[in-house]
């Protein structure tokens, strides 16, 4: 069965203090790995899709990377508006349409 | 444009009520989804419509009934719900099988069952 584990569960950062979130996954065959951010009471906002090991994508202060077993979301010089829960999800080649989510990492950035 | 809209934003209903949640997308996507999300948990897939064919998560109780009137609209009919069904209900869409797999989510409907 597909499994996704995110760490840490929670992360408190000072503004400007760079850090990384981890997403470890076990899947029979990877169709795609997805990163979302979610603010309280709102729907997940799409950030990145990664398809193969070695792939990297960037958007503003965020950079996502992928290996055969895990993905990292690097937050460079975070600002308070980066505070959110970051969700990682995988889709396997065996189950089109089904996203297996991790439990998320709650990030708080203080001024 | 990656917008998925959902109505209503909030809904309070009794256990004997019948209500419907609505979802719409104008991205030309051919797959639409319903998810349920409890507080501090990740979203759980309930239903998938792909090219207007339904796939069901077999653990979803029959008091939830999806309907896909056309490729851009998705409804979730609710009947005789239980208090434990209170949650954030999310709709999502994607291009469909064989295409870009990314799912785009709507803002959600916050449901409270009394």
C-alpha cells in the first residue's frame, strides 16, 4: 500500500530563517508527487508537481526536489505570509486519480 | 485560470435534512473529485468522476450521493447525515487520464451537522 510520511509535524521559524520539510514515500510506481499549501479553513493551493528523481522546481521562496524515496520542500528566507500547513501527496501508477496525502507539516513564521 | 468554485461556503443542517453541495470548474478539465477533510487531517478521497464515469471509495456511506450533470459541474447530495460527517468538503478537478495529473482544489464547503 502507498504510504506518505511528512516531517516534522510542526516547524516554527524566525523570519529569514531557511529550512526544509521532508516527504518520504513508498509507492509501487510513481505517477507524480505533489506539494500543496493549505491555510486554515481553506482548500489546498497547488504549489508543485514532480514526476521523476532529480527533478527540481522553484517558485519565489520555495524549491521542491525529488529523489526515488523522498521529496524536500526548501523554504528560503521565509516571511510570515509563508505560515501554512504544507501537504505532500503521491499518485501511483496503479491508482489513477487517487492522491495519497501525508499528514502535513504546520509551518509558523514569526517576525 | 485554475479556479474551482464551490457553494455554499458554509452549511448547517439537521440529521433529517436533505441538502446539496455544488462545484464548478471552467478549465476544460475532464475529471472532478470530492474530498472530505476533518480538522488537522489530510483530505480523504470520496468520489472521482472521469469523463462522466463514477469511481467510488467503497468506505463512503450511501448517505452521500454524487452527481455529475456535465463535465464542468459536480454536485454532492446529502441525506440523513450524522454529526461525525461534519467536516470541510473539498472539490477538485484535473485534466483527466493520460494528461497532466495535477488536481486543483476549490475553497471548500464547511459543513456542520447538528
